[in-house]
C-alpha cells in the first residue's frame, strides 16, 4: 500500500505484515474484504460502521447538517456487518497504514441482528454475543465513537422529525408517522416534547421493515434534517482534522 503523507513522499506498508495483525486477523480480513469493505484500503480516511443502515443515512445526514460532503473529503463509510472491529482497526497505525480510521458503534456492542433471547447450545460457554474491549484499539490513527443505545434511536431527534415522518409514512407505518408529525408540530412551536417512546417505536419499525430498507427510505428525505447525533458529529470532526504523524 502506498499512502500519501501530504508531501512529496508516500509511505509504504504491507497490510499482511503489520505487526499487530495475528494470523487469525489476516485470515479474517481475507474473508471480509469484499468489493464494499475494500474501500477502506483506498479512501483517504475511513469511517467504520456496523451495518448498511449507517452507510445509507450518515453521508446525507452529515452533508445536510454539517455541510460536509464525505465523498469530496475522501472519507469512506464502510459497513462491517457486525461489531468485529478489531481486525479492521489493526490495519491503521504507525506500524501499518497511516491514515485515520474512526469507528462508530452502538452502546450495546451487539450485532444488530443478534437475538440474546435465543438459548445457547449446551457446548457454548457464553450464550451472548461477545463484547470487545474497543478502548484497546485507540491510537494516533484510530478513535472510537460510541452512542448510548442504537443508531435508529440516536437519529430520532427533534431536528430529524420531518425526515423520519416522511420516511415512516413512505415505508408503510402511518400511525407512527402521524405521531411523529404531531411531535414535530409541538417542537416547531417551541415546545420540547419527550421522544423516548418514539425512539423505541422507530427502532421497532426499523426491525419490522428491515433496518437496511428503512434506512434507504430515510436517505431519500435526509435533506430536511437539521440535527445530527453528537457521536457522529464528533467522529466526522475528528476525521476532518489532520492525523497525528
């Protein structure tokens, strides 16, 4: 890999020989790096996310609220379809590829399609999805940004109610859309309606219709958004500054 250092000299690295990567990491990456995920090797900077919902919504949300075009900045939003960030994060650092990688993750660190209610097989020691120590991945080129709950709940904000109303109505949930419309009217009137129950309903709707499908529809209406979750804003701002060299 040749990576621009910002000057006349490019840096060289051989990802398979990065000291931090174990043989298992290399094996995992060889399986994981398909046409979509391989974008992380060629972008100027990388934003790793858990799934396609974030991939569909975040670029438009960032552009609408922050005025930043991630494509123009060379920032690739790469879904890893899970929470196994370690193998990817180890690619970036002083001993590897010298470009910034921000990781966005849900607070529960569980894959979006994991169901903790399903009983474990007898031979399984741990019945729940494994949790990673993401703090150990932090470094000069890697930073972690975690929300309190899940992506769908986090994007349910007063400034995104118009976006969610249109998307929810289009996807086929008119009762929730009517509730969101009423809350938006209250918010526009200067009130501060409680969104806790609505956050849960938005998540249930995403699970009902499929998170990727719901996110695709949301992305069509994202230009109306005027607010963005803090953890996403922080990740983009960190990526948009120069990396420690």
